[in-house]
């Protein structure tokens, strides 16, 4: 059994991503909000506080890998869940390439002879190897990077505070007296807040590998990430305004913190911050590999992606997923030439849409899974305000950079088409059969072999059995089950299973309802089975092994407050009612 991640390890993996934001978000906020940059970053921290509860409720109720995909899968359809998954994958791709490229640009300033593109490929390859070795082993590297980053930022803050204390208020007063960006405080805060929302990217990562975390760790990762962002991001923006003119900020926006280190502590501190930037941006690359692995593994288990994606190394790493992600990262690197603009376009919109989907998922969880136990509850106003904040940030970023939307769609549409093709592969294979039938007799042998292979594949899809555990549901509820299976799965076999207590019998009315369903859905063979026992992880595992049916192909209705088990203990059983 693979070792679960500790609080420090899990925090480090996702924290390297979110905490690296201070390397660029302070400059971004100052560019768009001027002297009120620190205030816009405090607003972002407030929004992130709201999302702590939103994520805590959703993942606490459904502690399975997949993030926004997971919650939508258990509250709506596969199609809706796949949109969220596509956005998340794009966000991870852009994050990995952008972080790796930025890290190598920082290193290029230290070592001018370094080829940036080649070094970026090398860095992506390094973290591919680390994740192939195993998540626990790669976590050790993440912890080292994270602790060094916190140490470096603390030194920078102390040096800037000492500089501020010994040099007086002159620079800060001069900056505060400048004309307000955009002509009004409202406009400055609007654009500053929109740009600064990118400073919380990475907060969603922890939800994508929650199954690899030890008990109780997930909520602590959210708290730790919030503390780091809420303390360092506004504070560094304020200290930058206290030590540097806005002209200096604009001239050094790509390496603002290094410049701040040079100004307040000397060249040694500037060099240390540059080294730290390389390290923590590299850690963000690791976050992408770990996060995407958990997500795509879950999608493969749900038959959206082919089953060979689940192949593992002896360390438990899904090498097909990780290698495929590495190759996709290389493709986007070469397609964009490593340019920051196009990468940022994909990154910005996909990340903000993932956050919006999580808030939407919380709404659906409250309405459709109200009885599902959860350790944290986000109030309805909390979710509404958080969702509105993300929409505002999304609008602000598109208004600032309309070209970002075009770039995003160039990647999103092909990616979504591929996922849609995977979901509708049965339909596509039927079309292929029709095409093959139209071929001439001259290639009859090839056609026949192809038709046979496709038919076998279709038959294999249809032969996969699914299970629904019933509690004696009425006809209307069972009909919803059948509709869900028909709309979301490729199968013609469904086992409806009732777990009975000793001496308990099935009412005739329920059997009559099943007979009605059997006539209403002739394309699906319904098999009704009863077992004596207690519904829980043990009987699910027993039946899964006996019938050779994966647990994620087993469905239940949403349990109530008295249900003695957590959803995560059921091994991936899906909620569909």
C-alpha cells in the first residue's frame, strides 16, 4: 500500500504553485491598481477565504480525486463533468509550461549562456522522472523547495521592513500621491483585483490528489495555502511601494522581487530570490504533474479515457498519463515558442473557469445531495459572493486582454472535441462500420477484419456491467437511474442489487416496478439480485471482486446523515440520485 502524504508534503506540492504567485502578482497588481495594489490583494485573500469553505464542503462530502470534475460527476452528467476536466487539464498544461519557462528565464539571468527552450524541456523531463518514481518520493523535493521559498520570502520581508524603517516614508508618500490608475479608486481596484486573482492559482490542486493525502490533511492544506497567500502577497506589494518608485516597478515587473532584494538587502539577497524563483517555479511544474495524474486516472476509471491509461509502474505511478502529459506540454511549448502571452491566455481563463465550476458544483451539491454528510458547510451567500467574484475577475481579464479569449478557445475547442469523441465512441464506431460497408469488394478482406474488430470493441463496451444498489426505491427514482445509465454509460447490462437484513423480503410492488422498467428499457438487460448482509465497504468489495465489476461502475443514491461510512470509504462508488 502506498504511503499517504503528510500535511507538510501535501501543502508543499500545491503550495509551491500558489506561493510562487508572489513572484509576479505583486508587480501585476501595482501595474493595474497602482498605490492600491496591496488592497486589491487583500480583496483576493478575502475571496480565497470564501473558497476555503467551498472546497472544504465539496471535497469533504466527496473526498475523491478529480476536483471540479468529481463533484459534477456526482451531481450532474459525464458531459458536464468532462467540461470541467478539460478546463483543469488545460490549466495544468499551461501552468507546467509557463512555470518551467519562467523558471528558466530567471536562471537565464544568472547564467546568460543557458538556452531557455532546451532548459525548459529538461526541467519538464526532470519532473516527469520524479513523478514516475512515485508521488511520495517527488513530495520530498516539493518540501525542500517549499521550505526554502518560505525562508527566502521571510528574509526579503525582513530586509524590506528594515529598509523602510531606516529610509523613512518618502517613497511611499510619493507613490500614494500619484494619480489613481484608471481615474478612480473603483476602476483601479477592479482591474487590480482581476489581475491579482491569478495569484491564487494552485489552490484547486489539492482537490485533484486528495486520495493520496492522509486523513484530515486536505482541510489543513487549504488553511496553509490561504495563510501564505494572505500574508506574503499584500505585504510584499506594500513593501515594494514603500521602497520602489512605480517607474522602477514597471521597469522590473518580470523580476520585481529580485530587484526589491537588490534594493533592500544587496546583491546577495537579489541573487537568493532569483535562485528561489527558479526553485519554486519548478515546484509548480511538479504540482501540475501530480494534479493531472490524479484527474486523468479518475477519468480513465470512469471510461472516458481508455483503460491503458491506468497502467502503473512498480511505484504506483501511471506512466502512460504522465508521459502523455509531458508530450502535450512539449507540443504547447513548441506551438507557442515559449511565449508568455499565449500561455497566459490559456492559463488565465481556464483557471478562473475551474474556480467558477467549483462554486457551481457547490450549488449542485447543496440542491441534489443535501443529505450527504460533510465536515464543513459553506453558506449560500458565501458561495454566491465567491462565484460572483470569479465572474468579475474573468470579465476583467478578458476586458484587459481580449486576445486571451481567442487563444484559449484555440486550445479548448480541440481538447473538448477529443473528450466528446471519447464519450461518444460507440456512435463514432457505428459510423465507421457504415463507412466500411460502403467500400468496394476489392478490399473486402481488410474491410471485414476492420468491421469485426470494431464490432468486438462495441460488444466489449456493451458487455460491461454496471450496478445500482437500491434501498427499495419507487418507480420514479428507478426510472431516473435508468435514464442516467442510458445517457452517461455505454452498456446493455445493469444489476439492481438490494442488500437485505436477515429475514427481510422484497415487496411485490417493487418487483412490479422492475418489470415495468424492464419493458420500458428493452435495450438494457436488468438483473435483480438480493444479498443478505449490511451495506458498506466490505460487501461492495466482495461483489466487485466476485463479479469483476470496478467499484466506480457501481452507483448509489445520496446517503443521509445516519450513513455510517464516508463516501471515500466506498472505493469510488458514484452518486447518481
